[in-house]
C-alpha cells in the first residue's frame, strides 16, 4: 500500500490562495467604484432635473402672462437661485423693417437657474422668443387748434389694449 503525502495534489498552496484573494478584492473594489459612480450620476441628474423643472415653470409663468413687462426678476427656491430677464429683441441687421409699422414685437425671455455643485456652481439656462401684438392705436381728435386740416396738425394717439383671442 502506498502512503498519501500532503503534496499529493489535493488542496491549494498559500501562493494560490493569496492570488485568488487579491483578484477577488480587486473585483469587489471595482464593483464598489462603479456603484459609487452610479450614485453620483443619479444625484447630478436629479439636480439638473430639478433645475430644469424650475426653469420651465418660471418660463411658462412669464409666457402665459397677458403682457410682458421688460426687466429682471430674481429669487431662490431652496438651494437653487434663479433670474428671469425679459427684454425687447432687436435684429442686428439694419434697414430691414421700420419698427413703428410692425404689428408684432419680439421679446426675449431668458431664465437662468444656478446651484452649488461639487466642483463649483452649476447653471441651467432656458431662452426663448415670444411675439406680442402691439397695442392698437385709436384716433381721439387733433392737436393744433381748428378742425379741418392745415399744417402742424396731427391726431392724438391713445394706446388701447386688446384682449388675446381665445384658442
């Protein structure tokens, strides 16, 4: 009968166990890093989603107003700071349209939302144009003395707001 010794091939050596444990450790560390990166991306995505929804809400609020008032407005919602700018939009090309005879005016509405991030401030900007009907002009009489014409006379112009047509 043969006697079995410890080196007969059954079991693992210490070096094989150390290599297997180090490979397993590297795999676990890699999976944990991917998991942490996924959580970071989810958090960043949530921040951008909240900023987008806030910007859209502010934009719809301004665009649904009967009249646009030019100017700036600022505020904050939690950790998000916002700014809304409404200003007349002019084309840079000269001589195309006589501004006084145009029935519509264009306004640029810009909403900026900022918030603190891990590597500095983050920003989301939403910009659009809206047309607004110019107020109609009604003639209320003449200035310059006598009725019936003559030089130096011109009509009194009074702006009359017109309601929006139903949709």
